[in-house]
């Protein structure tokens, strides 16, 4: 480990992202299209680089949350189909067409509006329709009859996909997934009986892929977490077992700013919430909650120093975090420590951090701030 060039940085293995994508493809097989989700800047792995990697690996579709996220990919030369999932404000609608983005439409009125816009431009504009089968968030709750009517009236807007989103996929003790799956099938079957058979039916994020819930795969799946190397644990049941093997692609590091010795009785950080019971050697790290280290790791979390765990002591501050390195090998200013990742036998992933901080791994990853530099690795 040479002296660090940055205060805090992430190292992202693009080959690992590629391997995770291929692992998902291998599990669902050639009949199911894999549409990786690269929203929230690819869960902070960097949407542009991740999207380039995935499209080079053969991804024909990418999913984002909003118009801005799609537009940035277009500006950087991504030509794959891009699905915008989390609705759009009226003011953003034109940019969907300008940037050749495919919207998920959540209401029958918006089908009419999308059709009107497409007609004005004289283009055929595809869209996916989201059905609310029980998530109770976005999506239409209209009947199949009403949907058929709105779809049939459209001249230039073309229904290309029907989707829904599962609320309790990781909870095998809940009947909600079965209920949602049945409700989705009922609508899709009714559309099909009336000659409306869009090519893309989809409802699966990572979890139903990971645990082999095949009835949720349909014609397309939308993995996010799994692409970044995470397998969500089931909330209650211990079976089924995961059928997907992926590994985290992101390692998060920080530089040591200072090393010093404190006597027994010394207090550390805001509020003096840590008191040394004996003489300790501490290191001050150049990253804090403004970089995304959860404040709730104060006095609770740990990092890896030269292959050894070192506890976080005192409050995590905005730009600094203090650790106890009394039992670690010698450390110098400029050395790198691992906040999230693996060094030898010691490993900390986003799920472990989330458990200690009382949050979820998604929030830990998305919380890594933009000021944390990104370095891309060309090896796993
Ligand atoms: C974020 C998201 C996904 C991906 O979820 P993961 O659990 O990360 O795989 C899939 N579908 C929709 C609608 C989403 O918003």
C-alpha cells in the first residue's frame, strides 16, 4: 500500500460487474432478457462506466429511474434501449422523446398524453405500462377492460411491455408475491385474449432471480443489487437457497490523516462518547458522514487496517472518522484503510454495515457521496 492519492475513494471492478451480469444471464437462460438497473448512478458504481461495460457484454436494455439519468447515458454514447421507471414530471416529457428514452407509464391518462405527443412529432413511441398489483405505489389499478380501451385508442403510442413490482419478494412467509403474480397474470391474460400481446412482460428485481422464483421471470428481469454483487437475505425463511453466485464489485477506502497515542481516560470526538479505558493508539481517517459513512456507525462500526479489524471510536463526523488501531500492525499517515471490501481474511460488505447502522445495503451503497473518487479496475 503506497501513500493514498485521495482522501477517500472507491475501486470498482468492471470485470466483476460483467461477471455478475453473465451469472444472472446464465441463471435465467436465453429466453429471458436481462435488463440491468443502473439508476442512482448505478448504485453509486458510476452509471456511465457500468453501462458501457454491460452493453459491451450484450445488454440490450438498461433501466434508470428518471429522465436525467437516461439523458446522461445518451450524452455518453449509450445506444441501448433505456427504460425510465420512476415516472416523469410533465415538464420532462419532451426530453423522453428527444433522448429516445422509453417511459414506464403509470396511468391511462398518460397513455393518451404520450400518444398525443408522439402524434405531434409524427413518430411511433413505445412505452411500458406498469400495473399496481399490490405494491400500492406507482402503477395503474385500472381493470384489463379499461387498459384495453386506452391502449386500443392510441395511434402512435405503442404498448411494448407490461410490468409490475413486487413488495415482499424476500419474504417467503408472505403470500403477497403469489397474490401479485396472480393479479399480474390475470391482467396479462385478459390483454392477450383480446389480441394485446406486448413482447416484454416483467416483474422481477434481483431477489426472485436469486432464489429461483421462475414464475416471476416472465420475458424480462430487472436486476440491480445482484449486478453489483449482492444477494439479499430472506427475511424469515432459511429456504430456498440462492441459485445465483455473484460478488461485490466495489471496495471503499480512506486515507489515514493522522496517527496518535491517547492516554487512559481520554475522550474522542463530538460529545466525548468514547472514553479510553487504557492507553490507545488512534488513527484519524479522511472520510466522514459527508462521504457516506453512516453516522450511526459511531462507536459501533469497524474498518479493516492491514488485514485486521479496527473499531470506529467516537462519533463519525462530517469529514473525519476515528478508529482504534492499538491492536493493528503499524500504520502511517497516507496509508489506506478499507471501509467496505476485503483485505486478506477480513471482509466488510454493505449488508454488514447496514445491519450495524440499522439500515439496508442499498442505502449504504447509494449513500457513497459524489466527492468520493472513483477508480475503475480492469481485474476482478
Ligand atoms: C430498483 C428497481 C429494481 C432493481 O431492484 P434490485 O432489488 O436492486 O434488483 C427493479 N425494478 C424496479 C421497478 C426498481 O425500482
